[in-house]
C-alpha cells in the first residue's frame, strides 16, 4: 500500500479524519505494518500496550477474564484507553490471523496533544462519543442555523410604552424608533399592538386615537429568550401563525424578531406551507398544502437537522392540517362542544412521515353523539385521502369506541385499570400520549388527570404496562456484532420502541405530564429517576435510530428496517453503540419494575 493509499485508508476511519493534513501525514509516517498469529495476546493487564492497532485483515477479541466482550475487524482500532491511561483491565487476543498497522504510543499521544477534537473523541463517555460522531456525520450547511441563537439574528428596536400612553403618542414614538410594533406595559405583564390591531380599532371600529393604548393591546404576547435557538423561533412562528416575537433577556425586552428577518437568515419552505394551510379555502387546497411535508422533511434531513427538530416542526404543521380540516368538516356549534385529540407518535409530536392515524373525539356530556358520527367518518376518510393511512387497530374518530362522551371515556379509564387486558394496557399507553388538536382542550386535561390518579399504588399494573419493552430481542450479539436478517434490522422493534415505551412507563409512574420522549427523559433525569449521563446516552441512541430509519425511508420508501449495506463504518458503529444502550436500559427497567416477576 502506497503512502497515499495509507493516508486515504486511515482518513476513512473516524476520528482520524479530524486530523489536519500535516497531522495525518505525521501519523501515517509513524505507522508500521505488522502480522500476528491466531491466539497471540496483544494487550492484557500484565502486558502494557505499546501501540494503537488499526486492523487491515483479521479479527481481535476483547476479553474480560474469560468472557468475550467485543470483536474488532477491518477498519477498527484499539485500544486507545490502554495507551492513554497506561494500563488495561481487558485482554486483547487475535482470533483470526491479523494484519494491521501499528501507531506507537508516543506518536498517538502527540496527536492527542495537538488536536483537541481528536483527543475529545477518545476520552469522552459513550453518550458524548455518539453525539460527537453524529455531529461529524450530519454537520452541513444547516449546522450554522441549527446552532445559531436568537440574539445572532437582526433584532428590531422595541417601542415600549405605558398602558396610559395615548395611541397617537405611541405611534409617534414607534415612528421615531422605526419599530414595527408597540409593546405595552400592563399590570399583568406585557401586551403588543401591531399595525393590524390599530387598523381594526381606530379605522374600522372608530376607537379614539387619543385614548390610552392599553385597552387595545393583545395579551399575552409571545416571546422567546435571546439565548434560545433560531430553530425554536421558527417553530413558534409556525405554531402560532404570527409575524414577530418579543425577545427577552434576564426578564427584560431587548428587541423584536421579525419573521421576515428569520426567513432571510434561513429561507425555509415550512413557513410557506403553514401559510398555504391557513389560507386554504377548500379541502382540495388543504390536501395540496399537506402534500408538501415530504419536501420539508427531505430538505431538513439532507441539511443535517436533528430528527427531533424535524418531528416537532412537522407535528406543528400536521396539527394545523387537522385543526383546519376539523373546522371545515364539523359545524361550529358541534366543534366547540368536543375535543379532537391525536395519540401515539403524533400525540408525542414525534411523527415524521404520514403513518397510521391514531385519533379520538371527546364529546361534551349531554350532546347527541349520533350528530358527530357522519362528520367523523368523513374526517377519517379525508385524512386517508390526504395520505394518512387508516389505523390497523381502528383507533380513529370513525370508530364509535373513540368517539363518545367525556363520561364514557371516564368509565373506560376506570375499566382499563380494573383487571386490564393487553389491549387495555395499550389504550392507557396511547391515551397517555394524547394531545389536543382542536376544540375544548380542558376535556382531555381532565381525563388525563383522572388517568394519572389511577396510577397511584398500581405497582402490578405498572409492571405489566412496562413489560412490552422486553417483547423484542435487541439485535446485537454477545460479541457486539449486529444480528440482521437478510442484512436488514428492524430499528423500531430493536431500538425505538423499547426506549419510547420504557420512558413512557417511567413517565406514567412518575406522573410526568411532558408529552415527548426526549422531554420525558430530561424530566426523569431532573427528578433523579435516571442518571444524567445515561439520560444523555438514551437521547443520542434514540436520535441514531430515528435518523437512520428516516434516511432509509426517504431513499427507499416507508418502513422500519435499515439495510446494513447502506451504512458506512461510522453509522454501523453508532448503531452498535446505540443497541448497547438499549440493552442497558432494558436491564434498568427489569430491575425498576421487577419485570422478572411478571408472569
């Protein structure tokens, strides 16, 4: 192998690609090729490591006493820890005749000293190592936007007046400062007056322009912290259909973020789709708007956006479609007396591509349920036409079981906890994830509060509730090798489901009202149920599974399988590490809920 080929080979192995051209050249010049026979011991507690080994051909086993922990093969390197810390508790033995490159200890340690990113990879914990690797894998032109803070965007000077100030005086001050709106200091906080508010009250309603401005201020205003990410500002613009956000820092208003300025910072198609949804005058126009979601997902994913962020944005857009369709199909006098909810992944705001419908309608007690049934049938059929597939379990508003009085749901919740079947346990799970889309949100809030009250002292129920996390084997072998069928792995069964349902089980037990899985993980860490480091590992593992699945779906169609042939070396390592975290989490859940005692 020529020196050029050697450099290309080494650079293809993460994290060596983090080295500068000069550092890589020094590293490869210091390398020697070596050959070892089967069963030779390279490193052990009694044999100090002298080299970092990079495998060209063959296999090496990592042992703890007589237990084989991991198998290293082509393009793998080992054992940096033994070089960094000067000792090893593990034994590294050749399993198949080995041809490898050796980088001596002094040269390796010199590279750590000269390159902080390279050093960080080898000394950080598993969760941070996954995060660091993914940063490298998915960082592209969008990363600047994803990491950009609100304060880094152009902020307009705010015009802040007291509530007693006259409209004319406020307008003069606004003109002097070239502001686009007026912030009004009220007793209960801050309100806002925009051009449209003034037109409505002064021009159309004849409100006295010399009267105090406080009476026409909109309250509460929607704000964002200067230290928050611009992507969250984009989410707020999309969710609330507004044109400006008040920017706060240490409790004080420091500026106004205009939607146009944000869009000029990063031209995003999602806002245009949100506008199309809002302006849709017919079901056909609404359908056309919802068809643009796949383009948003593809663009954001290609540009490196974390799947969690994409899901939040798409969920906001999906909610707007549901809400708009609900108002188009259902007469106002019926719509206001009911509550439309979504459940499952959509309820957790984790749905990306259009998957099975999981929705329900809660109807105010005393209303005639039969009046709603034809409209709900039409709603389900229209959503199917929009590309939202029917639920295999018929968990849809067109099913009378999921379209009934609030009191009927109340009775069902009681029944779910009284000698529950597996179907009842599933219903508790999806209802716990429920989120209001349209109508009277207080009805769902009351029912979820009732659900949480029933969880108290339900040790046996919670064990049965958590048990499905063990339903599927984790597709990683005893030797840390991936177990695939026809070179494909179902990452939903093997990784996504055990994390999502395991976290849901802990959140239900702790009566955590946060709806999304990542938010639940952070809350569980905050209250001490999960260790901080492990919670970070779970978040990174979940992101790995979701990202690899989405990549496969966008390239080759909907499904939960990832083809290992389509993954590069880094992605394969990320997948292995993530499945290790899943196994660790399953052990935690088994102990926590005493699952070994469940019959």
